């Protein structure tokens, strides 16, 4: 057994090591861009002292925010389902012994009856991860790269060597935003010196290569990041993950791509929090715990208890089922 496990362990270590290559590549490009901009452009190329100071101050502000948000995206661990979503020992043993899928589902239904679950598989079954041996909370998915179930999983990003989900989605959005600002600022301020070197208005020097290449790299990253950033802003506005955008979550009443949408403003607050002063900072302010999400229902769910509110206690809007500590309360979106 040990002989079989040894190659598997070595292979896993190699995979983990190789997974850091994209991050190391980005880190090297960023370090070079810092040297090229600060030393080669600002110190050796730009003649005006005032222009140097302004460029360096703005550059370092964008650089710090970019590196901070990138660091938080990489090193914030994904959150796993809590112990409440694990099968009790007796049910777990019964589930593993049972061979019939129908009986397994009955076991899962009994275990999930007290849990705040709203979504199902495409076939209408309880979402269960055999690998992690947990009942999946809403919006939770198993990441094969991380080998774990991740709360509100969006995708696994090789450029940060981490799973983007509930714990670091805000950081990922800010990373895209500040990397875009960083690249745009570099491209905009380098452009005039790029043209001067290209037309030989400035004499050839060791700075020429760095300035020319810096503009090309910044412009290339701008284009690629802009499309990704725009897409994720659209997802935030719709309150969808990348997985949900490609495959609509299935509720008991069927699939609904807008099932978690609470309206544009509330959708943004779900990710960034209700205190706007913290929105630009890579500090965790997302609402909720990643296990329970307010859900907009197209039709009433017959399996969930509801509280009937008096007609004068709300204005018209979309019905929400909001779970809190296992209780379900119907309320209105204003």
C-alpha cells in the first residue's frame, strides 16, 4: 500500500508546485513593470521633475492596491460547508451500505429536512458530494483542483492558484479592477515616450527596450482584463456566479437563472457589503455566511413553510424567501 501511495503523493506535490507557475509568472511581470516604470521611465527618461512626482505618486497608489487585492485573492482560503451539512454517523453508514439510489435519496432527504436548502440537482435530488461526504449548501460546488467543496463557488482561477468563491470573490473583483487601473495608467503615461522612442525623437538608450515593451505588455493586459472585468461586473449585477451563468440553479420548481437576484443594488451589496466606504478596500465585507442566501421565488415553494403577512405590511415587489437559522420568512423586495 505504501508503495502505491508514494507515487501518488509525489504526483500531488508536483501538481501543487506546478500550479504556482502562473502566479510566479504574473509576479515576475509585475516586478519588471515596476522597475521599467519607476527606474527606466521616470528616473532615466522623463525630464520634468513635476511630471515624475505626479506619475510616481499615482503609480504607487495603483500598485499598492493592485498587489494588496491580488495577495488577498491568492491567500484567502476557500470556505467549506459547516459540520451541520455532514451526515450524522448512523445515516452516513446507512448511506454507504445502501446500493439503491432511491433509498440513498430518502436518507439524504431526512438528513436535509432541517437544513436551509433550496436548490437541487437537475433531476430534483438532494445535492450531495460523495468526495467530501457533505450535503452541498445552496451555490456550493466541489472544486476538483482544490479537492474540496467551496461555498458560493465561482470558478478555479489558475492565475491566483485558488478557488474564487464566497470568501474572496470581492477581492477577485477588486484585483481585476486595480489591475485594469494599473495597466491603463501605465499605457496612458508611457504612450508619449513610446511614440518618441519609436520615431527616434529620443536617442537610443537602455530605457528604449523597457519603454517600448512596457507599453505593449500594458496594452495587451488591458484588453484581456477589461473583458473579464466587464463580465464579472455583469455577474455581480445579476447576483450570479460563473457556474450559475452557464448552468442555471435548479430549485424545487425548476431551473431559474434569476433565482438569487434581489435587484441591482441589493445584488451589489451582497458582494461588497452595505458600507460603501469599504467597497474599494480588499477587506471582507460580503453579506451572509456563504451557507444561506436570500432567494427570489418565481412561484411559491410548496415544501417550505411561509408566513402570511397582512396586505398593508408591504408594497408590491418580488417575493423573497430568506433563510435565517433554519427559519423561512417571506418578505418583499422594495
